[in-house]
C-alpha cells in the first residue's frame, strides 16, 4: 500500500504545471531622473513584463537617488535579464543584463549617455 501511495504522489508531482518563480531585487535609481515604470525581459527576448505590484496598489515611481523593491516572475532557467526604465519625461532606456539569480541589489546609472546596470 505504501508503494502505491508513493507512486501516486510522485505521478501527481510530475503532472503538476510548472509555475514561474517569483523573484525580487532592490533597484537603486542613480540615473538622475525619476523612474515611473520598470519592466524586465530575458536578454534579447523583448518580452517585457512590468514590475508587479500588490492588487489594488498603483506602481510607485522611484525618485532620483531612491530605491524600490522590484517584483517579477522568472520563467525557466534564464538568469540574465534586461531592465527597461521609463522616466517622468516619457523617455525610456534599456539597461544591460543583470544576473537576477545572483544579484539582490541593482543600481541603474549612466556613464555619459551609456546606460549602466551593476548588480551585487
């Protein structure tokens, strides 16, 4: 009987749908501009997903020099993600890949006109 129960549990586990893994990181805005929207996409995929907010809440802007927790769903094994920031002046910039598997903190900034993202 135990054997049958163990097999049934194992088969149910195999039949369960694959769920996306929810990930968070702290974003620091060192761009000098207010960020009104943060979106993420696996590198080169162009499949942007917005920063998730709790039901009933509005997305909060991130003031220049400020920080905010970014929530998103990580599908599959992809670790390198691009960050797209939309600013208060409605311009947007794509920041280079960040390793969201290893980095809990991400700083967005510019070196001249070049967007820079640094994770730690």
